[in-house]
C-alpha cells in the first residue's frame, strides 16, 4: 500500500467552520444526517474532497439541490462554483456490525464512538484530517428505553421527550472549534457518579463519570484524580477548563486506553473502575495517570491540536510528560521516575533498535494507527523532559504560555512548539530539533581520568543507523552528573547539568582530593544508553550510596546485568540486595524504592543487552540468581514480610511501598521453596484485603508446581467470574508463568470460554502477555510463534488495529539465533502472503521483515 508523506502536506482546500449532525440511532442501522458549511480556503478551483468508509449514502445535496455522488474508493469529490456552500448527506451505518471499534460501534448494548485517528469517516462524509476545525451541533435521537442517556461533546441543549415509537432526543453544542477526530457520541443505559469543580476564575463545572449502575462506586478514584488534575493544571500551567460539563464514559470494548474527545472522554473501563478488592496499586496509579492524561489533552491536543498526523507527538509526548509530572507530584517522585524509565527501556528502546524504529516525528506512514507507539508517546515525553531540564521550570512555563497564546484554536506542528519555547526563553534549540528527526537511541561512552587533582570526564556520543536513516548527527542533551566519594559515600561538590552538543564533551571537576565514582545521567536526564566501565565492587558501592535515586537504582541494575551475563557466583548481587534491604528496614530508604531496587532485570531486558538473545541461558542464570537471593537471605525476607505486610487498603505512598516490598519478599520466599513459604502465600491469597496482595500471592505461586497454585488459580477464577478487568489478570498471570508447560496452558486458555479475540483487553491479557514471556514465547520449536501467527490472522478479520499490534514481537527476529529467526520470519511471511490481509497488518509485517 502507498505511503503518505510529510513532504506532501498541503493545507486543506476547503474549510468546514460549522457542522450539524443528526443521529437516528439503532444498533443495526443508524441514519446520520449531516449539514456542512464549507468555505474555500485560498484562491484555487479544486473540488471539495471528503473521506468516507462503509457508508451507504441515501442522499447528497449541494446548496439545497440533490446531487449525484460517485465515490472513488473511500473518497468523494464535489465540484463547487462559489466560495462557500452548504453540503448535506444522509448515510446509513451499522454499529452492530462494526467489530473494528472505530467510528460508531456497539459495546455491551451501548453505542460508542472512537474517531482518532481516522474513524470519523466511518460515520459520515467529511474531510477527515486534523487541520479542519469546526463548531459542532449534534442531535441524537434513540429509543428511550435502550438508550436513556445520550451524550456528545460540549454542553447539553434541548431535550425532546415522548417522540413517536418511544424515542427521545438530546441536542449538544460544542462552542470550541475542533477537528473531527475529537467528535464523540455515547448512547446507553448508564448511571453516573457526579461531582463538581469550581475553576480558578470561579466557573462551576459539572463532572460525571458514566458506567453501569453496579460500577458507579468503583469510579471514586477516577473522580478524585479528575478533580486533582483540574486543580494541578491550573496551578502548574495556568490552564482552566472551558465548558460547563465534563463527562467521562467507561466502556469494555476499546482499542486503546482512553480518548480525549472534547468534554466527553471515553475510557477503557480498565482505566476508570477501581476498588481495593479488584484493582492493584498499579491499577490505581494507572487510573489516575490516564484520567490526568486525557484531561490534560484539553489544552495540549484539543485547544491546540495537530496540523497532521506526523505531528502526533506534539500532543502525545507533551501530554505524557504532563501526566508524568502530575503523578510524580502526587506520590513518590523518585519511584515514579524509575518506573517510567523501566517502561521506556522495556518497550521504546527495543522499538528504536529494531526494524520498526521511527523518529518522534515520522516522515511517512501507511496506516497512522500503527504509529501510536512508545516512541511517539514515551520517547516524545523524554524529549519534552529534556527541554524542561534545559530551559528550567520557569522557562518551560514561559514557553508553554507563549505556545498557548500563539496557537490557541489552531492546528500546528512540532516546529511551532519548539519555536515558542525558543522565543520565550531566548535559548538556541537549533540542534535540539534533531531529536524530532532522528530515530534510534544515542549511546554515551564515558571515559574518566585524573589529572593534577582534577577529574576529567569525556562523554562521547554516537548512534547506529536505523532503517532508512544511515547518517546520525550529534544531538543536544542535558546530562546530569556528580561525583560520589569512594570512601565517604557522600556527594562531592554540586551536581552538574552538562549540555552535550558535540560528539565529544569534556567535563572537568576541580580540586577533588579523594577517590571518586561517577554518578551518571542522574534522574535519567537524557534517554540514552550509557557505556561506562565499572567493577562489580564499584557498582555495589553506588547501589548503596548514590544520592540520586535513579542512579542508585541503575547501579543495582548494572550490577545485576553484569552478574547475569555470566555463570559467575551471584554472591556480589546477593550482598548488594541485602545491603539495600537493610537500609530499608533501618528506615534509610523508603519501601517503594527498596521494592523497586530488589527486582532483577526482566529476561527480555537482559536479552536486549546482548547482540543475540540466549533464551535458555538467560532464563537459567536469572532463575539461579533468584534462588541465590531467595535462599541466601531467607531470614531477611521473612523479616521483611513481617515488617511490611498488613498495611491495609490505604493508598498512601507508604502503604503502597510496604505492599510492594512485602510482595517482593513473598516472591523470593516462595522461590526458595519451603513449605512455610507456600503456606504463607496461600494464607495471604485467601485473606488479602487488596488485589495487590491477592495478585502478589498468586504471581508468586503461579510458577510453582504445587496444589496451592492450582487451588488459588481456580478460586480466583470463580471468585471474580464476570469481572472483566480481573479475569484479564487471571489470563495474564498464567501467560507470564515460568513453568515449562506454559505454552500448552496458553493454548488451552485460548480455547477457554472466557477468552475472546473480539475484546482487545482480553486478547492483550493472554496473547499480548504471552509474547512478553521470553522463555516460552521463544520456545525453540517455534510453537509460540505459530500460536501468535494463528491469533493474529484470526483477529485481523475482526479488528485490524488489534491484529497489527501482535506483529510487533515477531519484528525482533534479528536478535535471535538463526533457527528462531527463521521461524519468526516464517510467521511474518505467512501473514504477508495471506490474501486480503488488512493494510494495518500488512504494513507492520512488511516493515518487521526488513
Ligand atoms: N489520543 C488517544 C489515541 C487513541 C487511539 C488511537 C488509535 C486507535 C484508537 C484510539 N483510542 C484512543 C489516546 C491518548 O493518547 O490519549
Ligand atoms: Zn494522549
């Protein structure tokens, strides 16, 4: 399929300042009448071009006169003589048959829309591009019993009751011009948790979170997060909410996490519904983070939107950065930063190192849905974070103020963003712009020497070629570093923020009169891979003394990686773990940090460090190290379990940290294999007050071959039958198991009555999770790859976006031995050779094969 290129961008020939839509709803056949006020944009004689997909057009009119329309593929051209016109259509669509979950679709009897990126064209004829902004009036009419609640963007207007056939209607108007990807409609039998918020200028906003009546109490955490986000955006960015109502709807069938439609956010229920019984601490954090993210889009995405989809990171990178800042402010900032870095390195670094690498502003794509990636989102956020570090908090605020002042109501580019930052702060961001163009993760090699009482450090940056980008130029980045006394364990002098620009940057620390160790890339100030020599003793020392939490955690990770790369005795790692655990028990470190630092790097992350992934060797060495840590510190783990368990259901950072550390302790104890540990896990499972503790026990048991495991798995399924988000956990925990029968179990689970490929969450919970199980997905006979290929092709007929995501793990074929590589390629080739495979999947599989 043909690529769309940034270089071919041209402004829209016709603008649509006003749109009126009238929906006559029914699941089988919805009639959509549209009235578009169109205006010629510039001096040309080109026709109005509209997009449409699977639309049955019953009539079209131009300035009140019927016209014949003949679509060519998914495009329609209408020749217009004057400079303005009214274009009207009536189309018929079928939400019940829409399994792609784009456009208007049915989910559990409700009707819901998803329009980003290009779903509006499946609702009616329209120039479906983000640089066409319109004011919308929307009338929704439907059966009053089936669809008692009718929602759309903006503020609610006229209500019509008692219409013929038991129908009713509501009209909504949204005064803020918006691109069609932000349009939304929801209809169904919904109940709301209601609240209110008074904005900084004293306006009242009615807040409502809509779900089934039974789930209303489970929306409280999301509501609290929404109000906290509204207050935070006012305090930190001076941004106020701009409508009288803010509605959120939770749905079970959703392709992504959530959607920021103006005034009517639609969420995957996984990111709204939470109570201690059913949601883990990390689920609670996920709810707050995603609610904040979607709310923050109101300014970064909605009031100022993207000119074209190449600029996606303009809204996504910036909004992820803002939600990360918010979450850091709400809890333990250090642990949040470590979690964000762990996520970035687990997903984005491999993406940047493989065939799917692309810059945060790509210059071509085939299917835009394939570009909602960790690079656009998470590397995009790292780029914004670097800007924040370079210009400082006050400069950054001046930059965002200017950006909003210049571009409110516009569809703009990443260049407009950087230019505003530059103008507001007077900084030169010329070279910084390379981050937007270059794909791949830079490497920074660190060389250190002593010279006449000085410590001289040379930072050498380099970058390997990525597909289609052979030459890489040095990038501008802030590199935070400090010296730690090798004897005292204290920081020597001030931390430096070194601005790296050249290939080689020389840094001098004067008058250093004691031996030192380098604390590098503190706070993970630049998203790079560090190459620095350090002995295990030095790493263990930094893991015990570095005063920057990210650098301290990183020292422990590097120590673990060094030990896990060989068959050496893991004693050095065991004592570093012991020292950190003791610092926690002595109250010198908070429990959440200790829990984080105790976690060994995952098998995939260990694999990412080597040129070729040694699947069996990594698993064997990591299991051996886990056992050594478990048995070598058994008494300490029991003490930690006693100290940290029983923290109730509170969601304070201290209680969450305690639960985390207690569950790490339990996992090690179960790994050591004593009958007492199995009994403790079983008791914790049965008496848990929180899902965190219940899942902690279940995850510890799932890798064992014990009656406790089988009993707890069976109980879990029975106890939470019907709760989708929890049953997803039941699938995932089994898919991630280290047991040798995991593949057979996953095959059986794929035939389980609760499994369904039509629900994206369920598909991800089993097949997506299994593909992250390095040991068993990469079974040498290729059975894991076949399972993925089978599922991918089956899903593609139903939901191409879901299917395309499943191709990603196969794209790592170059990193494995020849036999596995060939088996992975064989699945990708099978996919590309399948007749009528979707454009989404074809693009992903073809790129993955390169
Ligand atoms: N901006 C939203 C993106 C999104 C999406 C993209 C493709 C297909 C379905 C989708 N649902 C939502 C989500 C966000 O970043 O806030
Ligand atoms: Zn977003």
